[in-house]
């Protein structure tokens, strides 16, 4: 399961209000790339078959099916401070993350997860 902090929920609600389409959710997936080996991707979209969907205070969070093992127990936060503004993922399945927080290296426990497309 993914946790979403209150600041992240408020920011997602504001972004969905701007778009005027609350039928979409924040879809999170992982692909090969980034400076640490795997990188997060986030966009607004619809759930695909086999995706996992959670709802937090009216905001849908969608996790791509093949990424579930790599995101189990993660927390999505939104920061607006001197270090930068944006969403951050705190992932207990990451052995290390890059400085910008958009890519990570999976820990041994999940390194043998199914290949990502």
C-alpha cells in the first residue's frame, strides 16, 4: 500500500481542480533510467487493467501493476521549500536514491521483481 501525506493530497486536489477532471488519478510507474538505475514517472490518467487503485480524501492514486513490488510501503509527499518544490517518494524498497529524488536503486529484497516494460 502507498501512503500519501496531507500536503501531497492538497496539491493533487488543487491540480485536479485546475484540470476540472476528478475522474483521473495520479498514476505512478517505474521505468529503467535515471542516475540510480530506476526512475519514477507520475502523471494524471486512468487505471489500466490490473493496476492497483487507492483513494485518499477524494484523490485516486494508481500504481502500475508491474511496479507494485517496488512501491509497496512507499510514501508520496509534496514539498515546497528552499531545497525544491515537487512530489517526493520515500521508498523503503530503495537501497539508495539519487540527489534529486526521482530515481533509485532497488534493494536486494525486490531486485528480482518482474521486468518493467
